[in-house]
């Protein structure tokens, strides 16, 4: 680290340390995904670099986390851009417009991944009627996107033979035992849960073609085309088109600005610890962290990005 950057970081953390000692709650994701261990890394970074701060890592989901931050039961959380934009606008599944949710940092792209047992021969979600589905718990963005996917193809959960709402670990177990034919999740590529499943069963990554994307964009305009590259999973010989969005860190807008500034400084200086858990973070810089999400920036984040010349 250069002397200039070290001095700047020291000043940032000193300023954060001068803030009143705080115990923070950080909402993450279901066990088996990348958010939960990533939250543990951020906890360690903050507690080791910002005086007077302790962080409690809590499991959660993209939608539930936004509601927790808005409702005051958590100060920080991971979220998905499509869900947070809906919260700011007060669109379902949110009952009212969120007024105390601000963007801190965009971290990496997320991929909505639809996994089928290979012997089912699924060509697209249009083939899912009457099958058993393993989805995430209610309050998880991946579960909400699953509902939108079915709606785009003229279906709902009622058209499935059975729907299980559980963790990635639960879903993988159901697929391994043949008690579910379809597994949906929103996370990075490659996903550890899918790799675990692929070691036990022959699977296929089900594409969402252009007509499905267009129908889903009518439901939420934030959905984007994303491609899971060939070779990401065993037996996947071709690129697979799916739905993409961004993972970002959110905070209560009234959370101490010096604290958020210090948090971002510490995360940037220890980005290797984060990339060790989520490879997509590797090489991230302030310009990428400041990527527009459609969510207002936290004042502490605004200052951090302005000082790095990316705003």
C-alpha cells in the first residue's frame, strides 16, 4: 500500500472511530449461498479496522433485508438491485415506498439460475407445469424472480405439483433425492450449491429465451440479459441465457456518514478478503463500486466516491 493511500485510510478510520461506538446488524443471505460468508468477511474487516464497532451477521434474503433496513431492525444489508428499486418505488412485494434505504456499494453481478434434472429434458420454463420445484424462502429475491418467471410463462406456483421454500442446502437435498425436478436460485457463477448437486446428479441449466426475458421485463424493467458461460458447470457445453441483476450493499440513510465512509475505505483496502469468498469481486475498484443502481447513494458513500474521482 502506498504511503498516501495508507494515510488516507488511517484518517478515514480515525474519523469513523470517533463516531459513537455502535453495534450493527448486517443482513446477509441463506446458508449455502455467497452472501452469508461474505457478510462474515465484512464483519471482520469492520471490527478489525474501525474502533468501537461490532457487527452481528444475520441470515436473510434480498427482499427481507431491504425491509429490515427500512424498518430499523438492521443497519446494513446485502440486496439485489431489482428488489431495492421496487422498494424505493413502493412496488410489490413492498407495501409502501422505502424512505431510509441508501446504496453503499455495488459489488458484482448476480445470475438467476434455473437448474433441472437432466432426464426431465426441460427446454425452457414453459415445460415446468406439473413438476416439483425447490425455491428459496419467501423474502428472498430468487424466490420473487421465480414467481415472475412462472408468471411470464402463464403459470403460478399453483401449477406446480409441489413447491418447497428452503435454503440452498435444502433444495440440493431434494434434487439429489429426486423429490424436486427444478431448483431456482439467484447467486454468483459458479454457484457452490449447483456444483454440489452436479457431483451427485446429471443436471441441465435451463435457458430463459428472449421471449421469456421480454415478458419478465414487463413485470420488472430492471431485469437484464445475463449469460452463464459454457463450462461453468459439469456437462454445460454451451452458453446459457438467463436473467441478471446486481448485488449491492445497502444502509440506513441516516447511519453515521463517517462510519459508512470508513466501512468503504476498509472494504476497498481489504478487497482480497472479499474476493476470496466471491470471485466476482476480484479487482473491484471505486468506479465499479459506484455503479448506478437506481437507489440514492448514502452521504458517506457519496463522499468516498467523490474523493476517488468516480462521481
